């Protein structure tokens, strides 16, 4: 089981990092998803979210930072959900 999770984290991290980078390549794809959480300055938040996702993805790939990255991902999800609820 540990071997499987040790292979899953780098793949998930790489996918998250690529998704984060795509925020910079095609930000318009993320504006509809980002607007409920950040109705003001949406494009700016698309870029900020892309940077966060890229950093967290890279941290998931690196074994030394993986545990901290998992905590970061959870905090990031709470941050996004909190902003959606706050801006309803």
C-alpha cells in the first residue's frame, strides 16, 4: 500500500502543477470557476491560484515536502470553499 501511495503522490503532484501552469497559458478557462470565489479581480485570482497550484504540485512531487504539501492542499481547498461561501 505504501508503494502505491508513493507512486500516486508524484503523479497527482505533476498533474496539479500542470493544471496550475495552465492558468497562465489559458486563464480564460478558469475565470468561470474562479468568479464565485473571487468576484472582484477575477483574472488576478486566476493567476494567484495558478501559482499556488503549481507550487503545491511541485511540493507533492518532492518526497521531502510531500507531507507539508498535503496540508497545503487541504488549506487551499478550505480557503477556496470559504471564499465561495463568503461571496454568495
